[in-house]
C-alpha cells in the first residue's frame, strides 16, 4: 500500500500522506478526465481571467 507520495513540478516538491479520501478523489478526477477526453465537446469552462492567457483553449473559448 502507498502511504506517501511526492509530487515534483520543476524545482517544487510536495510530499503528501495518501489516505482513502485522496485515493477516492483521484479516482473521480481520473474518471472525469477520461470522459472529457473521449468527448467531442470542449470541457465546461469557469473563466478565471488571470489564467485565461495561459489556457490553450482560449482561442476557442467564448469567455476570452
């Protein structure tokens, strides 16, 4: 059983304790990502102007 996980992005490293709750939430997110990637429709949007300039979908998004 996994009890700890390290997430590394660039120079940043975060260690988390793996719990049943975290595994359940991860499973839900994976299912959602799988459904979205299999769909021909774009994902639903919740515009956050500070992030829009970095979003690949901004060229297609009706909010930008």
